[in-house]
């Protein structure tokens, strides 16, 4: 189907459009072929994740294994974890 984006859970992405332009986020859920939910634990909390079109995201070749494995195992993800992952990568 839509393989041009190949965005995966836990991937670090940057918004290319909208009010959150140039902000860094982590993909927390795949919605469908076109949309994902993103959060950064700061401006966008995990319980209010932003639904965003993949074409409006610039993907980094970085995947947070911690976030990805927690999502896949249905473990709790909190805002602190998201912020810590982004900080660890030097992105915030």
C-alpha cells in the first residue's frame, strides 16, 4: 500500500506542517495507512497525542527501542519517558 513513509512505532519524527512545525515527536500509535499519533511528553502529552498525517512528518532514522517495546508489550508509557528519550538523543 503506502510504503513511501515507512514510519514505525517509537520512531522519532519532526513536524513539517501546522502549529507544531519543527517540533520533535515520537510516534506512539499507528492509526491507519495515512495517520499516526505523536506525542513529546511536553507540549503534546501521551493522553492527548496528536493525530498527524505521515506526509506532514519528516522521519529521523532513529527509533526509541524503549518506547517501541513498551507499546508492543502494552506497557504504560508516560510523558517522562517520552521526554527522557528525546533528551537522551539530544533533541530537546
